[in-house]
C-alpha cells in the first residue's frame, strides 16, 4: 500500500507542477484534427512528444507518396480508410508502418477507394480520439481498436482484438511512406519469440535532386507483449509462411495470433537513424519496463508542461483552441535525429558523434528540419521567447552540418541536403540566435559559417542553395534569367527568381552585418551593410514596385505585378514589394509614407474577402497570385509594418483580423484552406500574434526589438527562456476592442509601440487598455528603430 500511495503522491506532484494556472489542462484546447485537409506528411502526428523522433500517426494514403516529393500526403480528413500506423514522419523521411487485421492474410495496403483490395480498413471519425501524445481509433473492418503513444525515440502501439482465430499484426517495412519515395533496401527479422529488428533505406526525390549521393536510413528494434503463433514473411512479390525474416523491396512480416475477445497486444519499437544497435539502445533507455498506459501518461505530462509555458486565461474557448493547437504544431514540427548516446546520421549512411556536452551551456540535440524559409517571422521568435533549447539545437545542428560538409543545408533530412526553395536563411537564423543571446556554440566558428553562407560560391553544391551568390556579390542584385523550356533557373549569373532572391539576400546580408558588428569585424560589416541595400537596385521608382532587372541594369519588360513565379518565388511583385524587413523606414521613404499606408491598408481590405489567403480553394498555392497570402512565408511580416509607418493602430486592426479569419478550428479550415503549415510556422505566427509580440526583423538587429500588436487574451503568463516570467494583461478586451488605448510595462507608461527585447526578457507585467476605436496618438511619436 505504501508503494501505491507514494506513486499517487508523485503523480499529484507532477500534475500540480504542470498545471500552473489554477490546475487547468492545456491539452484539452489542442485539436490535432484542425487543418487536416490537404495536410503535409509531417503535419498530423498526434502520438508524439515535443520534437520527438517517434511520431506515430494513422495514414490514409501514405503509400501513394506524392508526385513532386512534397505535396499533401499521409492523413486527410476527407478520406475514410486507414492503411497503417507509421512511426517516422519528417521532411523527406517516412517509414515503418504497422497494421492490425483479422481474416485472410493480405500484404498490400490496397486502393484508397476500394478497401477490399488490401489490408486497409474503413473507420468512423466518431470513433477516433486525437490528443497531444495519444491517438485512438476503431478499425471498422476488423473491429480492432488501435492506440498510439510515444517517448522521444520509442513508438508504442496497442491493439484490442476481437475473438478471432486469424488475427494479425502486419509489419510493413519495405514500402514507400509519405515523402520517403522509393525504397532501395529493407530488412526485418525476428530476433527471438518476442523481439524483432530491421531497417529501411529510401531515396526521396529531394535527396535525389539536392544530394544525389545521399540516402535516408531508418532502423528499428521492437518488442511484442505476446509471442505470435506463427510468422509469415513477405516481399513485394512473394509470401512465405513460417519464415521469420524478409529482405528487399516490400519486405515485411505478418505476426499471426489466435485472440480472445478484447485481448490486447502491445508493440514497442525503438527507432534510430544510425543503426539497429542504437535503436535497441534507445529502446532500452526509454522503454524498459514502461507500459503503454504509463508511456501515455508521461507523454501527456510533457505536453502539459511544455504547452503550459504560455498559460492563457480567457473566456473565448475558440481562440484558446487556435492558440494551443498552433503551439502544439510549433512544438511538434521538427524532430530529433540523434540517439541517446549522441550518435547522429551523417551524409551517405555514415554515423557521426555529437561532441561531449559539459559545463553550463544548454544541451542540444541534432534535429531534422525543413527549410527555415520565413521561420524568422514565427518559430525562431517563439523559440527565443520560451523554448531557447530548440533554437540552440537548430543552430548546433547546422553548425555540425557545416563541419561535416563545408556548407549549410537550406533544409536537411538525416544530414542530406533537401533544399526545397533553393535559397538559404540558415545564416540569418544563426545571427538572430546570437543577437537574442542564444550562444551555446563556438561563436567564432558560427560567424565564419554565416559569412561563408552569404559570400562563398566556388563549388557551392545545389543543396546549399543560393547558387546565384556570385551574381549578387558582384552586382549588388541578382540579374533576371529567363530560358525557354526551363521553369527554375538559378546559377552563378542570375536566377528566374531574381527579384525575390535579391530581397532575401539583402535581408540576410543585414543579419550577417549585425553579427559582424557585434564581433568587431569592421571590414566585413561594411561589405555586408552595402549588400543589404541591394533591394534599392530593383525598386522601380516609377511604379513603386520591386521589379526584376536584367544584367544590363534595365527592368524586365512585359512586367505584370500580379504574375507569380516570374522573378518571384511562390509569390508576385505586389507581395514581395514589402519584403524589406531590415529597413522598413527606407522602403516607406521610397514609396512615400502616405502612399505606403494607403496601399498596404487597401491590400488588407481586399484580402480580407479571401480570408487573407487563397479563399476556400484547398491548395497550398491557392494564394500565390493574390495581393496578400498569409498561407505562405513571404508575407508574414507585412501586417506589422504599420508600426514603422506611423499608424500602429492598423497593425492592431489587421493582425487581429488575420488571426480571426485565416485561422480556423475545423479540419478543412485550419490554416487557411489546405494551406502549407510548414512544420509549425503558421501555428507559431498565431501564438506570437495572439500575444501581441513580434519582430519584423526576426531578431537580426544588433539589439533586437519587439513590436507590440493587439494582445488577444485577458491574461497570458509566459515562462521566458531565461526562467523569468512575463505577464501580458489586457483590460476592456473583446472581439471588437482591438485597439490599444494605453499601455504600461512594470507600472511605467509605455508610449512606444515597441520596446527592446532585452528589457522585455527581464519579465514583469505588460498591461494594455483596449478600446473599439483607434487611439491615433498612442505609439506614434517614436517609431521602431529601422536601420541599426
């Protein structure tokens, strides 16, 4: 009795520690099903812990893959059958699917619309539960209940079977899953009666394009709670009864059972990207003696603690659901790739070892990550606010990549370059981390890597992006290239995305300049700050738009500012004209303050009718030719620019409206309609926006600032990354009272619409009085510093 009593006391203590605001549960406000129409492979993985390697989820169409290597695949709320439960879900990484069945043995998942052709099963979403750290569903065709949960590196599956003499667990290893594309090799074998191990090696399309000598390897070591009566092996074209191993494409095992009514069988699977041995070590470290129920409790306690770092008090349940679901996706989006012993996957299937982490510096993991394109307007700001350990892991991961390969990778999957957009903002993100005080790495080495990313071009591999760096450095802008029969052209002489590249490289040069200045590198600073003005070269003073230029210095002809893709990646000239985040004052002066405000205000007025994106069209690029597209990265800062142009009340108005209209609480209308959430980016934007905190420059200033918007909630208690507490409180707040009337910080009147970030990070109380009409005098006297 004493043991049981003490265990209860421990649980009570744990829960009290994780419920900082009057015992409230934050998990109940997270709905993983939001936005699951047309969602990406890594989007829907409820059975995981924050930044876990093991990300378990049902798959409705994962084995179909996707034609271009990135589109929506995996789980879609519009589809009503499940083909398996998959363990690995990252950018270009997917594999190891299990499926419980009854009846005749089938080894193919079958067609989406014809469930009798394979082992997939229909399901009813009324019988589905999705929560942070847990998933449950009833498979109608088999009357089997499946439950999923996870630790960092171990996936847990539990099946409740009916009485049946032909019950099975299919371990489908050797087939394409999501973005993983073709399987080049696979193997699985029973080690003894209740343990199995194996691997799968894939060649995703983006690895093929950007790192053709690379590959993606996934390893596993599993344990069954019950010995199977027999084992059947299969490959793509062969089925062999009473065989305990299978090798090659399509490899898998069928574990056969005779089950009683409501009999449960559990499968625990240790994962690794480096070796079977490390998968086993991860299993031993995290899952030894751990039951499914305790794993679930543990996972949800972790989620409660991490979500609770930003504790919201408010009566509006829908806004809290948006907020915590957004925070959930932010903390789920990227996943660790290193093992418990510090091993991590290197290029081409090699294994590296993270350096020993001693002393007082924050510890870090090696993580997989999609491109950081646009993430400086969302996730890096959230990281730096309350989750600096993940910003540190991001920086250290890319510095390790630089050590290993000599270049940053725009996006990486197991150290392989998987660029995605062909540009590279890793240097900017590292400069932002440095300026925000996140420095658990060799600063001088980091600076040299940042400098190389901005200036070096000799033998630059395609996966490092910025193949037109030489052109930018030589000319101060990227000349426009247009070649018949080629949609994407970037080389040392220019790019068909020359407009957006010029703007992006100007911004990242500014970030590098600030890091150089902080480190006393005067000559480098001068070069970078000159390059940061590259945007001026493509600004057309006649039409007041950014317009690509040819090598001879003339603007391109037949220019349509609404036309996407010609000169501007995933956008158009109207959208990209506002892409000068590092010098808003310069852009405002170039356009003219009154013209700037009128144009930008009218853009939002028109865009509101389309929900600030692509309307109700379910497609990631639905808004690519609109005048504002919140569903994609290049626009995410523009609603905050009014703070620089003397009308902060318009930032308050439009940022609140975007949060209300673009973001929803339904499976179809989650992040726009079928928009691209990109590993927590749009969710992070909502979180920062709802707190009323943002930095247009993405923390790249020498002394970063935080702009103030329209705080959404009555009260937010934020545990800052340095352990201090910031309370954001509003008075007289409501749906219509979106305008700041006055503000104080720690009791002192706050007359500016911004403050220095280092002051904010000291913590205390930030109080706003809200109203339904703009106070056109508040926050207008001293605009945020533009050029530092």
